[in-house]
C-alpha cells in the first residue's frame, strides 16, 4: 500500500470523521491529532526532528511521536493513536462510544 507522505514524512488523513496526522519515522508509522494542542497548527505542515519528535510549524513546539508528551517544556499533550499494519491495510485505533475499536 502506497501512502501519500510528503517530503517531511507526514500527511493528514481523515478516519471516521476525525482528522489524523500520520508520520513515518525510522520505518515506523505513528498517528496523532492533526492539530497542535497549543495554537492549532497543522502538524502535517511541520516536520520530524532528528530525535523523532513532531514539530509544529507555528511555534516549533515538539511532541514525542510515541507518547504525545511535549518535550520542549510548555506542558501541552498531543493525542496519539496506536497504529497497526495488517495484510489488508493500515489501522488506526480510535476510541468510539467509550469502547476501544480499530478503524481502517
């Protein structure tokens, strides 16, 4: 399956009506909220730094792709989602109706 990554290793998609930023870093897929929790910058327009953090294009706040924790000390938290690659596609785990479900 060919994914539409830009040169920055990021792209935005929609899963079940929710906008998600998908990243590829060191051959690993990650998924997070599409907007920065600080000022709603479009994370797909940012970049991934040398440490593997996603960097917001507006104010350069950095977040761990694995945990969503803000690593530059501002105290924000980025929502992250589990990603699983299966034979029939790539799945992003979203909470739905209080139950955890996988949505393709």
